[in-house]
C-alpha cells in the first residue's frame, strides 16, 4: 500500500505485489494564538487575535459531501457511462478534475447547464473509482484495473491517479510485459513511463525477445528498438535472430516490411556463419532487392578488410553498437627485448584499461 499525502511526503507498502492503495491525508497543524499584549491583564485590548485551524476539517468536509452524494442530496449533475449513472456535485468534480472544471465553468459548452453528462470511451468501473476518489481521496489500484484507471484518469486529467498508475506499472515491469507497457504508455502520452519501459526493453533485449509480446509487436516498434545504438546485446547475431523470429511468426503479412527492419540490423557484425547460413539463404531476403543490397554490403565488409575504414566513414550501419562486446584495442605482436625474441601477443583495451596476455 502506498500513502500519498497532500504535503507530498510518500511512503510505499505493497502486499503480495499486486495492489496499490493511495490516500491523501492532511498533516496535523497545531492551533496557534497570537496576542499583541497580555489579554488577561487588559480585557479591553481589541488587538487580541486567535488563529485557529482544525486539521480534521477537510476530511470531515469530504465525508459530508460524500454522504450527500450517496443519499443523492443536492446533486446537480449525473455522469452517465454506458448503462451506469452516477449522481454527483459539479463543484466536487470540478475541483478534482480540470476536465470537469472546463466543462462546467465554460458557458459555451452545453454540458455546463445540462443535468446529465454522457462520457464515451470510459470504463464504467474506472469512472466509479475516480468519482469515489474525488470524494474520499482514496483509490485502490490492482492488476485488473490499472489500465482502465490510467486511461480514464488521463482523459479527466487527474494527475495524481495517473502518476500512481504509472508507479504501479513501473513496480511490476518485467520481460513479459515491458513492450506492452511501453506501447500502452505511449498511447496515453505518459512520457516518463514510456521512456522507462523502453529503457528496460533495450537493457533486457535478449530476454524480452523470447516472450510472446515480441511476436505481436508492429514493424515500427521493432525498428524503434533495434535502431538504438545502446541496445544491450552480446552480439549482433541476437538482433538478427530476434527479427527473424518476428518475421517467421507471420511471414506473408510481414515480408514487405522486412527490408525496413533489415536496414537497422548491423549485418556487418554478424558472425560469418550466421551471415552465410541464415541471411544468404533467407528466401524473403533473396527476393527483395533492398535486402540483397544490404547483404552484399555486409559481405564486402567481411571480405575487403583493408577498405573497412573507408566504408565506416560513410555508413553508420558499419559502426558497432555502443553496448556491444566489440571494442577497439591495441595489439602488440612479438618483438625483441635485449636480444631475446618475444613470441607473446598482448592486447590493450583503452576503454577498460586492461592488459590481456594471450600467450
């Protein structure tokens, strides 16, 4: 359970990792008395001031408003979602949601004077939970309602609930759902969650592409992931194998998009065996002119070693990824030390500051 207070201090507590409850509470404020002089000594002193604040007042006020709602007293609007009707008070909804505030305070909008307002594209249960939250400052988020709550909270511009749903998603982000969360967050414009889910996919790419979500992702999303320079992989073979698995899941529907995906695979850094056994023999690559051109480009890189610097300078596909295991090193071969022939090979990696003695 997570408690979020209005003074922005928060503590988190999860039970069984499946539910999150947020509740807004007021801090305790000690009533203060301010006096200009000794009131007891001067009863006629009109400068005496008593500043009183009842810390329970906001909660009791919300409780009273909620009682009025539940008893359908003084309700001046009914929110209609599907077959469900929710009698409410406009001022409470307007205070909790900028969406409702604009609706009820803008005279040009017909809803401002209507006794009922119909909302389309909102889950009825999510709408009920958000109305409850507006009146009680409490809401329970779980695996079954987090998507519908985030969608509804995004529409109604209820930022605190939207942030709580994002935190729930982040808490349970793993290899099986990272792509789905990334797509869902992107659809609803939650940028921070979108970025975190994408970073997770890039970091755990080898595990993510083994899940079912990878097989159903769009070609555009595949490209979005594999084009990143900081894709965390041990070798480029992993990228090609993942894309080939994606292609073979629905080859007829996806073959026309595969040349766009192949452009973002660093074919030059595939092992020679993968290049010849799985790329050269792929029927879809053989039949597509762009794919064949990309294959020949990688083949030249493998065969014409002396021309690699020239190729790399004009083609970004011929540069290794920053997170790959490939790195530039200095190699020292043999030599002579005080008339003694040195037959060893020493490798120096300036990025890792390591000296490796091969033999």
